[in-house]
């Protein structure tokens, strides 16, 4: 590394099992984050980047995922959502239900 260059190390957030109900994480980068078994009931995730985030068992009941980026049906099928969960426009709720029910057979 040359003198004057900054070294940037990106650490991945690990909040597995945390209680983050009603927390506003709008605009955050959760790339590669471990959110497994996190209780994020009614949390706000507007415009959050979920690329590679682990959502196994994450409770997203009533969460606002408006504008979320890089969130997949596969990630959401491992999470716990309800009819009050606001999904990003590109996620088809019917397809999500279909995927989730076929994985639980």
C-alpha cells in the first residue's frame, strides 16, 4: 500500500438472534449480513441492500422492505413474513408463497 492510501476493510454485520423490532435501518448496507433468527418485527428496511444477507428464521412480520435492493425470493422464503410485510415491487407475493410452501414439504 502506498503512503497516503487508505485501507478500507468492509466488515459484515452479524446480528443473528438480535431483537431489532421497530428499528429504522433505511438506506443501510446489509450486504452479506448474518440476520438469521433476528426479530425485526415492524422494522423499516427502506432502500436497504440485502445482497447475500442470511435471513434464515428472521422475523419480518410487518416490516417495510420498500425499495430494498438485491433481495431475492429465496432469501425471503427462509424468513418469516406476514400479510403486513411490505415487499419491494419486484417481489411477487404469490410466487414467494409458492416457493416457501414447496420448500416446507
